[in-house]
């Protein structure tokens, strides 16, 4: 946590007597961190779908005159 606070340039926790309490800055920062983790979860899901061949696109190009009879 100390490394994160150093990287972002402000403290997130108020440390008093061996206890830590979130500061208002932490309350504001947390939703962004949560969105980032959602993004990681989403990337893992997409990678799994690609690996298991459950995510694919199938495209067909045809002339309009055959698209109503042959393609369907």
C-alpha cells in the first residue's frame, strides 16, 4: 500500500496506533480501482472464450440477387 501511495503521490490511509482508516481520497480512488479489476476480469473472459473457440465471427459476402434465396 505504501508503494501505491508513493506512486500516486498522496496517502490513502490514515494510520493511527496500528490501525488504518481510509481517507476521503481512498473513497474517491476505490471505484476507479474496482473498474480496473473489472477490466482484467473481462480480458480473462475474452481470452477464455477465444481459447475455447466460443468467440468467433462468421461473415458472408454475396450479391444481393442471391442473398435472399441461396444464402439463407
